[in-house]
C-alpha cells in the first residue's frame, strides 16, 4: 500500500471514528415542528433537502440551490426551502465528487430530495434521489431542521 493510499485510509477511519460530532446551525424546535407539518404553500412549492443518518456520519456536504449555497447538510438534518414553480438545480459537493439534480416543481406541492453518501474503497461518493411524498415525509420525521445559513 502506498503512502497516498494509507493516508486516505487513515483519514477515512479518523472521520468515521472521531468525526461523528459534526454539527451545523440548527433551526429552532418551533421551526422544526412547523416544517414537519408539511403545509402546502399558497404560492410556489416547498423543497425539502434531507440527509438521514448513516455510516458516513462525520462528513458535511455543502448544498447549492440554483447557484447559491444554502448551507451544509449534516447527518440527520433537513432543509426546507420555499421555491417558485419551475425548474431548479440542486448540487451537493463532497471532497471527491459533485452531484447535481434538476427538478421541475409545480406550485402547491412538497418535493423531497435525499442526500445520500456512498462509501467507496478509496474515496466516497454522493447521490441525490427524488423521493415520493410518503417516503420523504417519513425521512423528515426522523431528522431535525437545519437553518438555511447562506443565500438569504
């Protein structure tokens, strides 16, 4: 094993074992409870960007909506962003990869995108998946609302 590969392995193990305490600015408990009511907006749509808990706990992923950084997705968090009807682009970045997804939203609906880290042998990856309403609501119920920290 080369020095480069052993360094990456050590970094991964360190993140996995010690990085589990990664935190981001959180919304208030009241804002979290409001987000979990899944009220449909009068105009536009709601976009939930959700990251469940999993094996890659210590890694944070910057989230970009329509070219503007909205915050950092930590394990067990979600963002709730009101958006105008139309096409939007969500991007999530990791150390080795950037993943983007275009989504066309209709007014008066909730949309759920899951940020899903993937474990690789040398380096991990990331995936974005559009969830159906029930699956998305179930995942949001298991997470806490992160505060949108940029772009406001």
